[in-house]
C-alpha cells in the first residue's frame, strides 16, 4: 500500500441480539456484495469483534464492538466520500446491524513499526482510543504518544517478536460532521501475531513498570478506551 495521507476510522456498535460471530458474518457478507469504493481510497479493512477486556492498563473497554479502517491518499478524498451518495448507500445497507450512528476519527497515520512478514490468520489487533491528559496541548500529547511512548513500547523484551504492526493516528479535529464525533484524540492500531503474543506483551513486568506509568504522562485514563479485534482485509 502506498503511504496514506489520511486515515478515517469508523467505530461501530452492534445492535439487536446478534452474537459477535453473527455480526461479523453479516457485515462481511455486505462487504462482499456492496463494498466501499471511492477515488483516493488506498485500502480498507473491517476489524471484527473479539471477546475480552481492554488489555491497556489505563484505558477501559471501549463502548464499540468493531471498526472499519480506511486509508486515503489525502483528507479531501475521505471528505468527498462521506458526503457522497456512495457513502449514504454504504451506510444505509449496514444501519440495521448497528445500535447507533457510527463514530468517526480521522487524522494523518504514522506507521511507527511493521514487520516485513505476512500477517498470519492468528493475528489480533488492539485499537486504542486515547484522550489527552488535560494539562497537555494537543501537539504535546501527539508528540509524546508517537515519539517517547512508541520508543518505550518498541524497546520491550521480545516486543518485536510479538508485534506485527504499530500505527498511531493523532486526530486534532473532527473527522466529519456526517459521523458522531467522539471525545478521543486519535486512534492507535497495534497488531500482534496471536492472542498469546498480546497477552505476553501486556502481562510482563516491562509493561507494568515502564509503559503503564508512561501512559499516565500523556493520557486521561478515565476517558481513554481500547477494544480487541481481528482484521478482515477488504480491499
């Protein structure tokens, strides 16, 4: 995939009595029959729900079940899509699966690290929805998150053996008025080789003694959230 100039993440909450598996199957079927497409869209993926609480020490379990990640050549391309009849039709076909209108988060994605190995079927992804600490300006928050905190994260013992991809997307402004604007200041996507790899990363002493305390230096733990997913590539 070419370097993306913009990323729009659409967070969704399942409606009705569908199980996570049934919700995933129904969404995947709609994607096969009516995929998203628009000029400037480089890639998109559906992050299907996985059972489990947030593994992040200072982020509660998010009030969402799944997400659609879209990568674009530029912000204007994403903006044109969400005001287009194509987007209206895409969303309308999925509304009966949803409890509420989706939440949108957008910004310039920063790929902090990624492996050159294929992503295995066992991979799991944590979507992190941070809220900046009140004492920080947005730029200070973004620089610490994508700079010092990422450096610490990648410095853990065996981290790069477990980690497949780390991408952070600070979101300084509302992505679009067509989607609900959450209170989050960005979205991070951390892909691990397996659930065991994720558990080992967040269960070790390095995370507890180094990364978890650093989370408190730039985020508001009462407002930040995270959810567990598995990526289903779509295009």
